[in-house]
């Protein structure tokens, strides 16, 4: 499966009989899939099926779907609203009795009253409405596919960036392995000097206490576990990128683990070169996590 971003846009037009419509879909980052539909009045029955369609195509993201519709006016029929006309005529008769000198109203004036003339759409039968709703749903599905394709293109670009960040982390980890201060001889020399400094500061230091202090210094200087975990995390992240699909949450968890190891490495480091590598790791891990937030 391909990687997918959570951001994208799609626009699809459709038509059935006298009705033309446009679907516009936009998606941005989200913790889960949240589809917000804006449908014209009278189409509320589509909400459930459309959300099910979206869930079959998308896994995460805040998605807004807007449907705009236009109907050809040539199909509408101009009719007289009898009730509204009667109300207008009664009002005119009342006014005429009160003001008999007033000129009688014209036909145009009567018909101009709001509600007297109405444009009525032809009545749909059940089969026609079902076919219309099916056409809208099929058009929505086309828009979903277009949105997913755009998200996949962006996902591929993000995947390439993430791969570059993982390469940088791997190189920095290898550089930390090779830091001269991490070599056994250098560690022994540093511990020897630190122990001598302790003995010089406290001549009567208990030998057992001295051994404990030396062990603590050795443990603090050892970043073997952190480097091993960084290497393992790089391998796990590369595997997820290769698998594709909705792996954003898993990669975000790995990014947190990367950051934890880099922080520990910096806190344990007592060498300038190793500290510089730790800071480089923290910077690239921040960039990695920022990109991961965009993945489905």
C-alpha cells in the first residue's frame, strides 16, 4: 500500500436530467476520520451512506464535502397560487370599499404580489429520485477517489523526505559510535582520571564507596543502549515506510522514541563531539516528527 497524506482537494461535476451539481472535497490533518457534509435541503438521507463510502476509502483526516446544485429552470412550471390570489383580491375589495375613488389595480400589479405566481418543479416519482440519489453517490465516490489520489501523491513526497531524515539519523548514530571518547581506552583513561580526582579530594574514601562511584561513572558514560535503540528504530521506521498504508500513528510513536533516545544520549554525554551529534539528532528528529504529523 502507498503512503498517503491527510491533506488534499478534489472537485467533480455531474449531471442527471435537469440537475447539475458539483462536489468539492477538502481534507486536512486529523486524529481520526471526520467527514463534515454540506448538502442542499432535502438530501439529508444521503449523509449515512456517504460517510460509509468515505470510511471505505480514507482512514484519517478532517474532510469537508460540499455539494452545490443547479436545476434548469426550463423544467419548472409557472402556476397561480389560488389561496394567495384570493387573499390579494379580498384585500383589494376592502380597500376599494374604503377608497372608491382609487383607480382599480392592474393585472400586472396583482400578479406582482409575492406568492401569487410560483415556479413549481415537476413531481419526481420514487424511481426517478432513487436514480438521482444513486448518481449523486456515484459522483461523490469519484470525488473520493480523486481526493485519495492527491493524498497518495503528497504521501509519496512526504515518504521521500522521511527517508532522507532516517538516513541522517542513521549516519549520526554511526558517527556517535565512532566518537573517539567512546572507545574503551578513552573511557578507561577518563574513569582513571576521575577516580584519581576523587581520591585526591577525599583521601580517606572507602574502597567500596570508590568502586561504587567508578561503576556509576562508567554507567553514565555508556550510551550503548541508546545507540542500539536508535538503530532499531531506524529499521522499524523504514519497514513502516515500505509497507505503506495508514502508518502515521505508528511513525509518530517511533518519532517520540527517537526523541527520548536522543535526549538520553545528550544527558549522558561528557564529550563535546558526542553532545554535538546528540543535538543534531534532536534537530532532525523534530523535522521527522513534523512531517509524520501529515501522514494518514
